[in-house]
């Protein structure tokens, strides 16, 4: 006698030939293979009914040695046509789990069958799906791959949204008629029950119980039990979780409904002394389960190996316990987002860090995957917590090799296609190609880890290596991804940009100017995939000083890394002009960078050491204090010879939120933030004299500074508010709508010719 119980999980038993009537992945075995499996079970194990297992649980009695239960999910007609006759010949008991809304409803097919038939039979060559990217449908292999991507996406979405997407995709693929359902009718189920089949509950409509509201989950669980008792009379209190999705709250409701045994999709052998009888493990049988593998998986070492091999799925089932708290009353859940960024922590990319923190504060579960770890002398105070949360990976490690071995074993075709695509599309650019070679190993590890953690969306910042990593994750896991294109990452080398936009669920331009650059590069057909979502700042943190500044020299602040694109040389030349015109001023430069020596040399050469103060890198708190004591902010952004351009500098937003008038240059997306004469002053880039004229005008007119500063703050609050814009991005992660290009952006780019 024993306390161990093995449970086999089957779906359909069908011959390999014949017209397609279902998703091929749901076929567990052909009749001949199924018969061999039963012969093996009858020789080496003791098949018991679910009622015998229930008796052992209720009476706390041991089970027969090597006890095994055979279960079949979904109640399809092929069970009666093929499986049950074979089971009867071998005198094997079986349990059939039925979603009780389907019997007798020929107009109600399973969504996965409907989607599979539409995808595998379509004549379309490709299809764009908003949250999944462009699906390739040119041949059978491409259609199967696209089907897997769609199914993976649908299993991350709220139930109602997923079903709407199924309807839309099937319609777009040309499926005119809904294929008939082949679930057994109630009379057929009654006949099977009289013949000895145990019929168990499988909910009513087969939803993922962790992806619907609790009220819906409760009705599905209890309603299925009521349906069975109404139609069949006395039934065993046994239950099967659709797709295996369950969490503590769902399990509690299954218990409260009166069920005593419930099966999951987790792998392994059950021990009644230790395991929860409402979370029983099963061994899943598929067409890839050869005879040798079948025999091995039922042994204790084989079951242990099976459990270890599928540990990522088991851990993600535990993650679904966390997902349940994210469901609101409408059934929508907050996304579980993985952010990929180039370096962390990096002071000059604080805007990415702030977006992540805000997304987490708004309810999203956020995981951070930096490509590189940096060590900086100055850090924001909030960074310490995120350093412990960040998933840093070296370029190569045993963990990385294990992830590659996993994908090579289980998804060799997807792994090979991802590697070939990455190398082929980056070839010709040393930066992109060698970057791809360097980052591919850890991106594969990211993919493995994200799938294990139940990530629902990946978002990368910068269109270069971080987006490439997100592309690799998508190719290996089907998790939808998006990316934000900022400045120089977009304007210097756009290699593979079109491929990334095609594959992404959507991409974000931080300005309407950037959107036009992307569309011109990638094609007008992708315009709707490119969204304009501005970066933002916290107007409560960056706020005007409470008291008026004391008299003294005109104080202006320039916050920006010491790089050529920031135009410091023009600002310093403008400072020399201001000095020569007799203005008493101080210019505060905040930032570090490769041009530090050149900037210091220029200051010294022009004799400006009494007028220009070098602060180096400063924390956000220190920058806010400096802005609160200033009269104006300035940034002389200028395109570089190699094509580098600003996006919309966040430093200008911080100054404007602080109520300062700003002076900058009319390039790329800056005019979308600053309307010259209304929220600041714009001058031609590279014109030190025009820059000096604008600053001199502000220095001599306090009323003008006050008017521009108030309007600047209003502008930031309305369109560059960090919380509002991050919330808009989260809606995109959930598949919600996004606003169009702001009217101010349209006006700003109308006079510019994008590159």
C-alpha cells in the first residue's frame, strides 16, 4: 500500500489522418499509441478510479501500490469515439472533465480550436495584431509559429479582452463561419456515466480563473458543479482547473463549493500525506510523448526529472497567485512589466528610472533587466532599493548556459530563428553586430527568467541594444514587447529599426518629430504602430520656490551631460558675449561627460571662471534646489556631425515645472515642449549671439520671466506630467487605446523636415 498517486492528463485521442477539426496541439495521442500506453499501465501500475482516490482521502486509507488515475479534459466527442472503447477493452477506469456550458451547443467551439483552424487555413501572408506585432503566415511553419505567439499572448490577457481579440483575429484571417463544437451532449455524457466513466467539473465556459473577477470565478466553479448534479444526478466532487491556472483564492473557492479533489497542470507524483488534494499534479501526455518517454516519466526518477524540467511552469503558477491581486472589478489586470534598459544606475537616464518607479506606484508589477551594471559616484536616493531588485547578468555564466540549453532542447527552431534574425539584420554595422553577439546570451537568460516570472509585457528604452534584447525575448517566448525611441539612439544608426517596429506590439516616439523619423524610415504602413507619449516629470517634486529670490547677479542653470549634442560650447560663447555686454550673471553647469576637459579649457580660455560654475554630477534633490534658486534655465542643444540629436530634454521639463523661463534651440522635438514667446524662448541652434540676446532679454525683464515661467509650468502639468503619461503607457501595455499626437506637436513639426 502507498500514499502516492500518479495522474495522467489527456485531452484528445484522434487518428493522425482526417480533416482538421481542432487545434493539433490538443491531440494527446493517436488511438494505436494510446492503446500501447494502456497496455504499459496495466502491466506496471494499478489503475484506480477517482472514486477510489476520494475514498482514500476521506478515510485516510492508503492507496494501492503504484496507483494511477487517467483523466481527460474538455469532454470532446473523440473520448467516446476512440478513447473509451480502448479503455473498456483494458478495463481501465477514467475521469472526464467537462466544461458544462458546451454540451449540446454546437455553435460554441473552444476558442483555441477556432483560432487554430483560422490561422492554419488562412490564405493571408501576414497579419498585424496590435499587442503581438506582425504575424508571418507564408507557410505552414510560419503559421504554426504565429499560432503559438497568439496563444501565448491570449493567455496573458484578461478573459473578456482575450475573447474579443480571438473574434477579431479570426475575422481578419477570413474565417466566415464559426466551426462547430464537438463536445459531447448531455445524453451522451449520461450514457458514459452509466457505463462507468467518472464525470467531473471543468468550470462552465473554460475561462482562466485567475484572469476573471472573483465573482465570475465563483459562478464558474459553483455553476459547473450545479450543472453536473442537475444533468447527471450524483457526481463525484472532483474538479479540473482550466489551463491549470489557479491561486490561493481560487483554490479556497473550489473547496468552499464542495470539491474534495482538484487537478492542475503541474508535473509530478502526488503524496497524499504532504500535498494539497486540491492541487494535484498530473503527467501531461502529448503526441511528442514517445513510448520510451512515457514509460520513463511514470517512474519515480522520471517524475522527479519531469517536475524539475517543468519547474519554470510550476513557479509561474505560483506567480499567478500574485497576479490575482491585480484584477480590478472589470476583470482587467495591471500588467506585469519587464523593463530593459542599457545601463543601471545611470544618472543621465533618470527619466527611465522615474517612469519605472511611477509605473510601480500606479499598480504595475515591474521587473528591471539592465544590460550593464554601472558604478557611479552620484546616485539618486531611491536607487538603492532598485539595485536589489534589478536582474543583473554577466555576459556568460552557468545560469545563462542553462537557459540556452533549455531553449535548444524545447524550442530549437525558435532559438535558431531568433539567432539568425539577429545576426542577419545587424550585419554591416559593427556597433550593432558585435553588440548583438555580446548581448544575445544574456537576452536568452532574460527570456527564460521572464517566462518563469509570468511577465506579460516587455518594454525597452532606447531603440538600440535594449530593444534588440526585447526582440529576442519576444521571439523565444511570445511575450509582446514595445520600445521607446529617444534621441541619438534613433538619429544616428537606424539599422534593424523596421524589423523591430514590425515585431513590436507598438513603439513610442518621445516626440511627434521622432514619430515622423520612424515612419519615414520604416514605411507609412506602420504609422499607427508608432505612438507619441512624452517623457514627463513630477510637478510636485519640481515646483516653484516659495519666496522671491534676493537681488544679485542673474542666475541661469544648464543641466546636461557634457557631450557635443548638448551644445555647451555655444553656451560658453554666449556667456562671453553677456560678459562683454556688461551683464552680471552666473551660469551653473550641472553634469559630467567626455567633454569635461574641453569645456573647462574653453571657460579658462575665455576668462569666464568668475561667471561659470562647474557643479559636476548632482542628485535629483540637488538639481531641484539649484533650480529653485535660479532665474532661468538654458540648454543650447545642437546636432552633431554624425547625426546625433536631442529628443526632448527632460532637464528642460524639470526647469519649466520649477516655474523657470527656459531658453533653448529649435531642433527636433524641443519646439513641442517650448512655444517660443509663450512658454520659453527658442533660438537657432549653433548661434551663440542669438542665445546671448535671449538670455539678456530675460535678465532685464522680471515680468517676462514671471509670465513665461507660469506658462511653462502649466505646459508641463498638462502634457509632460510623469504620472499621467506613465498611466497612458500602462494602458498601452494592457492593450488599451492611446491618444493621438497633440496639436502642439503637430504645429511644432510642421516647419521641420524629419531626417
